[in-house]
């Protein structure tokens, strides 16, 4: 098991399960019973939405691409798929948007999209690696790391990518 995360209500844990070459995103209660497979395949970095209704994760495909997937907590319906998200997404406090990273390490950029995959918008645009975006608790800003001068520093920006500062 890898990348465990508590649900907002503390009733469930979501995690990545690996069994040989196979994998899955699973959830179970903290006592280890009621284990439910949410999604089959090579999932990475599952994250609960703040309202506890959705789980976002990155899925590695056989061709080397990585999709950002949003699925309901029961694994019954995929809400969004096909956004090429590189690393762990982070949910906005209202559970309506995700911030994520796209691109090669040397030029990774930060994007935001609706949980249904619509309305994707690029927030950073430079020739360095940006990564690990996190929403603020009130949803007004995003923290991220940027390799702007050869070493990573912490930056912040407004939720629309404006007011970027170290």
C-alpha cells in the first residue's frame, strides 16, 4: 500500500494498492475491513475532495502518459478523465476545482481545471520547473514550488495565476 489519505470525515482511508504488476485505488475503513476497489490500474497519489464525495488521482498509462482522473467515492462513475496531469492534484476548498502539473521536469507548468475536466487554465508560464501546488484554506491563493533561479523556492499566486511572488 502507498500514498494513504484520510477522508475529510475520518471514516475512510484511500490508498494505492500494488500486487505484482497490477494495481488499484482502494478505500477502506481504518480498522481494515470494508475494503472497496475504486479503480483498477496504475493509480498514483489519490486525494479526497474537501466534501468527501470525490477522489482525484493520477493514472499511469501503458504509453507513458499520465491522466488526471476524478471518480466518485464509490468508484461508480468517472467524473473527469483525459487531462494529462503529471503529479498529485490538490482540491480547491469548495471541491469544484483541481490544481495540477503538466509537462517535463525542466518545464513543468501549473494548471487548474473543474472537477469535470472542463475549463482547464494554465496558471504558470515560464521555462523552469513549477510543482507541488496547494490551495489555501480559503481558496483565494495557491502555493507552489518553482526552480526559478536554480534552486526551488516557495511561491504564491492568486487562484487565477495572478500576483505570483516569492
